[in-house]
C-alpha cells in the first residue's frame, strides 16, 4: 500500500491479488499505524483494537468503482429507497392503520362531517394538520416512484449490457425478486390511506384473488378476514408494508450489494480494461464524494418535485365506500401491466366447469401474469447461457448492438409491457386523444401480438446495421466531409482514421458462432443422425437463432489490409497523398495493448485488490 | 254519541266512510303534488308571444333534425315533446345545439352560441308548450348560499364521480362518448344537466336528488374549481396516477439521468 493510494489516479486496479498487495497484515494497533496510513485517524485505534475496524475499512474504502452514468441508475433506486425508509418512519408517527369508523372533524372543509375510516382520517390529518406532513407524504410517494423507475432502468442497463452473465446470474435473480417485492410494497403502501382510489385498488385485488381456480374464495376470505372489505385488510397491509416487506427488501438489498462487492463491478470495455481488472476510482475519497454527492442530488430532486408537484391527493378522491367509484381509476404505473392485461382480456374466457366458475379472463392477467413476468426475467440468464453455451466469466460489459438478438428480445419484451401498460390508461387516452375506448382496446389487443415481432426485427436489423457501420468506421475512418480534388480532376472525400482509443471500443468484442458450427455436424459421415436429445436439437436451433447473423469484429489483419489498400489508393495520386495528410498515418498498434502510461501504470501504486 | 254508534251499523256507513276516505286522499294528493311555479298574469301574456317567436326560431334552426312539430326525425334527431325548457336551455346555451356536424356526442362550445339569452328562452317556451317537462331551475338553488359542500361531495362521489372523475375532470365512456369536464361550467347548466340527463347521462330528478342536494353538488364543484383541492403543488391534469407516471418517466427521471451524466463525467 503506497501513500498515494487515495489520490485519484484514473488508473486501474488489478482484480487478482498482485504482489504489491501481498503484505503482512498490520498489527491490530501500533504506534505507527497513523504514520503507516495517514487516512485513518489515530482516534480509531482503540476502536480498531476491539473490532478490527481498520482492516474492514481499508478493504471497503479501497474498492474501485468504474465511472459511467448508467451505473448510477441503480444508485437512484438505492437512494430513493433510503428516502422512503426515512420519510416512511416519519409517517408512521401519525398514521393510524385502522378501519375503525369515525366522523371527520379536521380542517378540510369538503369532508367535514363525512364518515370515514381512521386510516383515511389520519392521512388527512398528516396532510393538513401535521406540520410538513403533506411534504413528507409526497416525498414518500415520489421517492417510491423514483425507486421503481430507477430499479427498472437499472435492470434494463444490466440486461442490455449483458451484466447478468456469469458469475452474476444469482445477483440478477436477487434483483428480480427485489423488483417484484418493490412493486408489492408499493401497492401495499398505495392501499393504506383507504381513499376511494386505493380502496378501488384493493377491491380489484380482492377480485384477482377470487379468480384463482377452486381456492379463490377461501384465499380471499383468509386474507380479508371475511367478506370484502371487512376490517382486517388495512392493518394487515400496514404490517406487510412497514415491517415484513421492508425487512425482506433491505435484507435482499444487502445481499445484492454484497455480491457486487464480491464480484467487483463490471465495466465497459476500454483501453487497458480487461476481464481481470477494474479501472476506476477508489471509494476514498473520489467515489465516496461522488456517490455521497449523488445521494444529495437524488434527495434534492425528489424534494423539489415533492414540493412542487402534487401526488396522490387523497382528499380529492374522498373516503372509500364500496358503493362508489371514480372515473380514471388507475393504480400506480408499476402495476399497470397487470391491470392492462385485465382490460385487454376478452370476457369469453370465463366458463363454468364442474359447477365452478373459471374466470380465466381475470386469472390470466392478474394471478398468472404477475409471477410469470418475473419468472421469465429470473431465468433468462440461465436460458441464454444454455443456448449460447457460454460458460465463461464476464466482467466486461457488452454494447447492446454487439448482442443483437438479446437486445431485440429485450426491446420486444418491453414493447409488450408497454402495450399492457397503455391498456390501463385506455380511458385517459380515449378522452385526451378523443378516440373511442373500444377502438383503443382492439388496437392494443392486436399490438400485443404484432408489435413485439415488428420491434424484434427492426431492433435486430438496427443493431446489425450499427455493427456494420462500426466496421466501416474502423476500416475506412470517419467521413470528414472534406472533398479534395486532385490535379487530374479526381475527387476524394478525406476519411480520417480513428485513433486507437476510439477504435478499441469498436473492435474488441468477440464474434460468437452458432453451436452447430462448433459442435460438429448433426449427421455423421454415414448420414446417420447423431444421438442428440430433443433438447440438443432445440439448443442448436436456438443458438443458430441467436448467432447466425453475427457481424464479425474487425481483426488486426483486416485493419492492416484496409490501410494498405488505402495507402495504395492514395499513392496512385502522389499529389493527393500530400493533401490528405491524415490518410497516410501509420497503422496503430493492436487494440488493447497498453498505450500510454496513465492508463496502466502499476508503479504509482494504483494496483489494488479490489 | 248513541245515535252515531247506531249509525255505525247502518248499511250506508261503509259507503260514506269510503267516500270520505277517497275525498280526503284525493284532496291531499292534489294538495301535496309538486306543482309548476305559478306565473303572474303579465308573464302569461308575454308567454304566448314567446311561444310564437320560439316556434319561428325552432322552424328556422332546429326543424331539419327534430321535425317541424318537434316530433323527431328517425335516426337524425329525437322528439322534443316533454324534454322541457331546462333541456332546451342546457343544449342551446352551452353551444351543443344546433349540432354543427353529426358526431357520437355533442360537445360543449360556448364560444359558438348562436342565440341571445332571450331567443333561447323563446325556444324553450315553445318546446315547453308542446308537452310538460322539466322547468329551468329556481334561482334560489343556484346562488349556492348555505349549501353543504361536504354533503355535496358525498352525493357527487356516489352519483357523478364514476363518469366525471372525483376531481370533476371528466372521463371516457364507450365508443367515443365521454363525460365532459365539469370545470368552468355555469351553475345553471350543471343543474339542468342533472335534471334532464343530456346524451349518455342519466336523469337525476328531484326525487332522486332533491334541489338542495343538487345545489350542494354544484357548490362542491365550484369549490374544486376555485382551487379548493389544490394542495401540495401542481396537479398534473387531475387524472390520478396517469399524470404521475407521465411526470416521473419524463421530467422526473430525465432530471435524475441528466445529473447522473453530469456526476459521471466530472473529474472522469
């Protein structure tokens, strides 16, 4: 450990323990501790003697994190969760999770003398009587939405860059469970105020559960403690919302973060970045400052939004009454896909069999779809690994275009999700766009099946085009728009070759091949099918589906040939060769090789065990 | 007393009691039946004139679709017998009628009301003269004095919110029809709409919602219109979570990402 380790070097750290790191562990406490490492104040000494804190801190604060804005999406979710925990605790001081009936006598005139539950009345009190209560409520709700938006975008980033690949599949699964729990947690919280809108939501949930074949009614009675609405559901949802789910969420979140520490953070490919290192800034002081600063940025933006923009105005909806409903009843957006599926499912799916009603028109969209979406997400990494036969560890991210089929699958799935989500606001769309709600439903039903197919092919073609464009750029350089005329009257557009840093990004990805090409032929020399299981055949065809259109990355040989060709062309016209200065530059060294001191300079002590 | 007791046994007693009972019931029924407000003599004199003027206006502007005797034209315009003055005033004064073009539903368009208040009254008088129908509301139910906003809100949520939204911002109905927003609508028009049930709207007559309850509902809507619900910052179109979703996925997360890019770049 050198004394300069906390100085930002912009340099890499070696993933595996290097010789520099291998040093004797420092004694628990010694007078030279402070001088050995000025970072830890001597006052920690007594603490360290008893807890071994310094060692842990040295490990934690020495961690290296790569820099990219998209790595902060997960942090948006993380910080929003923290805001939710803080503001939620504040709200519990006043919220009364009870369905006991009282008559409102607060300061909000339009509800004075109206009968309502204690839960709703206390929510009104938080909004109108408690100082800062309304801001806290809005902070809590907006932060919850930011939490789920951040989480969704973080998941998308992980998916499209291939960060879920080995060894991170387990962490992906944890993330998927976190996402599922987050929306359940959100739904539970949204239901607590017992206003007309959320009560309608609970009523819908009640119907979803009843649609479960055979056990539906019993399950509903079990959860609601009898007929809807009963008096049990709000207290039960409250405990789920403030104790059960947050405990599991925080626990899984810690596991999620721990696995990031164990696996080390992924990084985008770049010069000097390999599967064996992490290039970035250490936690102390740079990354801590950035991440800590970003917490305040997230908190600040959430507070600003909460102060300026109204959310969930429960007083507008009124207290819940099973005989009432309001137009434009939607849940928060994260439940839209499920609600939208219900609005799209045709009614004829309900039938009677063995004296029992089978409400497939509801069951498919609510009870089946919700877990199904998350199961598909959870198993995707394993399916992709099986199909592609890729069992290696990956720490470098992929650019989405370099995995065209995965990117296309992801966006096709997102398009399906969006169609379902839009179906939830079919009434809002109808009135805002002055369309017929029936037409919108028919269009969305069609789009659910057609749109993903179109999106798949368009996105895949776009990715392949971008890859071809990358090849073009590597081989022939960037078009400068400068037209040069030679003395003979020929015209050139000057192509400026990429420098090796830029080129590195475009050539370093690998070109996968379908399993059929590497696995050997399906039939042997005598034309007899090789004894492959049915799954083997499926795997071959899926692998073909994934990789058959791969566009190979430019190889150094191709690059050299292209440059040679370019030079040759330029030499045809000696006058032009002089005019086109950049064109004749020497072919640079092989991408990925160490190119300059500041990228990989182990001597300045940037090597670490992170 | 004894003679009365003796008469009680008389064969005619039953008939007398029956007659008395019927007379009493009939009189009470007639006395308690809601009656149209009586008009004074001068008003009655001008009314005949109004009806005649109204008939001319009707023939010039409405008869194409509703027929020359307001009997209706099949698949074009309904009969106006019995719709009452309230209905005519609502439809014409909000600009819904005359309909500019066939559509699933007439839309409110107060900028294009083609008639003066006087002319509308004349047409209303003509249509009301064809058959009895709901009269225009009493001014005492439109001044909103002493109205109970809380009771109005409760009645609104029970009767109106399922189509017009709990914030009065309107909602969609089937096949392109819609319940319009109730913000910025004249008190009398709201009252008349409840009374006559225009287009897809059900009728809320005085037995269903008493005039006082109607006034309460109007007071509640005016309270919202004047910003009584506007706590906690700007509402996004008052369409519930749909507005929140639009905001968070555009401005909200957009700001966060812009700042994330900025932080990711700094000192990189």
